[in-house]
């Protein structure tokens, strides 16, 4: 009984990191923006890719693996506008990703971003 209780507690404690993770990445400079339209019905359809001047350092528990870009779903006009504004003005950004959102070739979707002064 004692071991069963310990096993259950360990499963509950570690289950959050097994299924999903989210993180905030700070002070990144956008190097390039790639716009993708209809891409033969794949997960790349209608996305805006943000490429960075330095690699993204992901925490170990997140399923994002691409270290040079993230993406924004094109339907989120406010995020797209903020990304273009940061790029054209040379400002850095902080962004949030959650790996429960679709992952495209290891690249995570941005949930929100801050344009830094």
C-alpha cells in the first residue's frame, strides 16, 4: 500500500511535464519573416515564420525543437502586425509558446509576443 501511494504521487507530480509545457523566451531579435500561404493542405498553411539572429534556448521539458524560428498562425492579425512592427523598427521581442498548440517541423506557435523598447 505504501509503495502504491508513492507511485501515485510520483505520477501526479511528473504528469504535467510529460504532456505539455509552455515557456517565455525573452529579448530575441527577428532576422527574417517568411510568409507561407496555401502549402498543399499541410500544417504549414497560412503561417508567418519568425527567424531569429541567435538560437532559441528551449527548456528541456518542451517539445519545440527548432532553435532558429517560431511561427504565428496568419489568422492572428494583431500578432502578425506586432511582429512586422518589431522587425521593421529593429526592436527585440519576448514571446510565449505552448507545445499543446500545433508544432510545425519542430517549430512552436507563438501565443503572444511583447515588443520591447
